[in-house]
C-alpha cells in the first residue's frame, strides 16, 4: 500500500506540474481505476501472446532441451581421443549392441550404410565394455592380452586411456529419462513455456503500458524518451535472455552435472524441474538487464540524481545480492554471484550516465562574473 501511494503521488506531481492547481490531489480511487485499466490491458496482451506461443510449444521445448543435450554430448566428447567424434562413438555403441540380434546379412547391410568411422569403433566397444567389468588395475591388461585383431586392441586401449563412456546410449537417449510423472504434467509444462515466451514476446507493449501509467502527462520530448526506452528495454531484455541461454546456462548446467558425477550421482534430471530452472534463469536475467531502462529515464526526468546514486552505491551492492538471492532459480552461491555481478555492473553504468547528465546541467547553468 505504501508503494502504491508513492507511485500515485509521483503521478500527481507529473500530471499537475504544468497546471495552475499544482496543489490539487487526484482522488485515490481515480488512481486505482487507471491502475485497473492498465492491469487489464497488460493481462489481455499477455494472454494473446501466450496463445500464440502455445502453438509453438514443441519448438520451444526443443530450444530449451538443447543446452542439456550439449552438456551430455560435451561430456561424451571430453572422454574421447581427439580424432574420435562423440556422434560416431554413440553410433558405434548402439551398433555393437544391435548387431548380435540381427541376421548376418542385415548386420552387414547396416554396417555398410553407417559412416566408415563407426565399424572400427563398434568392434572395439564390446572389448572396452567387457574390460570395465574388471577392477581398474586389470582392465588395461585384459584389453592388451585380448585375441582381437591388433587394430581393435589399439582402438580399445586408446578409448580406455581417454576414459571413454562405455555405457550404451546417446545424449538424446539420456534425456528420455526426463519423464513426466503426472498425466497432465506435459500439458502444464507447455502452458508454462507459453506463458514465459508470451511475456518475452509482449514485453515491449507491457513496458509501454506500465510506463504510461507511472509517468503520465509527458511532453513531446519526454514521450520520445519513453518510446526510446521501450525499444532499448526490449533489446536489453532479449540480450539478457540471450546471454543467460548461451553463456550462463551452459556453465551452470555443466557445474551441476560434473559436481553430481564427482559425488557418484547419476544425472537423470526430471523434465519439470529442469524446465522450471531453465526458464526462471533465462527470464530473470532478462529482467536484470532492464535496470538501465528503468533508471536512465528517471535520471533524464530529474527524479534521480548523480549525488544521491553515488551515496547509495554500497546499499545498491547489497540490494543486488539480495535481489539475486530472491531471483536466482537455485540457491547456490555460483548462480547468485553470476546474477548479482552483472546487476551491479549495470547500476555502475547508470551512475556513469547520471554523472554525464550532472556535468551537462552544470555546464548549462548561467555563470556569474
């Protein structure tokens, strides 16, 4: 309630600054009526965007699954010699498991249709898998003393020395373990994806509606500033989401994946928890990148000043970490630090912008002789 009163008083000052009755106050209910209209317009915009995004639920699911697939594939590739590709090794393991169940003719025909790098790896895969049944100190000896051809033994030894993953299955097969444990869970996940994608899609309109409510009665140059802020806000929001998706999310997932492996825990991530974590991380980074769009117009309008922002720098740092504690999808220190540091860096950027505006105002003041 106190926050609403502060916003309403700010609206009154901005609305009445060019009128003769500057001391008048708008009724509280009039503010609430305008707020109600704004909220309804924002809800309708979000619902329309959400329905549009719901039609692309499968594409959104593939997009969000991609970082997890890359984690599995990178882990596979990291345990292979440099000249062996993870895709070929995955095919080789699958072919080695299927070949004994096929007729000799079908197995030969399938082998002929596979890439030429796969059959030699498929011949070494059973030898490596058999060696993994033995104690660590006996595995290399078993492979070296095998009756298999020399090239097969050499390939198996190279795979053994690199620590190749010998279990059958690819990244896609591992992701199939992300099961839905409730009948309606897949549908609810589609709604969740559509909701957050709808927020991203409708963000410029939502921001415009919100800013027009908070800052009414604008002059022509202030309206231009508002429209520029909306455009820059959209691009910064997309930039924050893109930064989280391409850089932050892979690093966070890789950290959790390798940490679980080090603890001897299998990474069978449940799809509901994975998507919730991924969506929140991406969306919250988009929100964090909106800080300049909110602060810079307030500086241009004279509501925020350089001296005040400079004095509150320490409080801003604490606020950034507190916000990261609330907004971060996981309570681990690494995720919170990754979210808090860009937020504070953007605040420092806003302080630099306020300093430039402060110097401009000083230069425009009349000089007395």
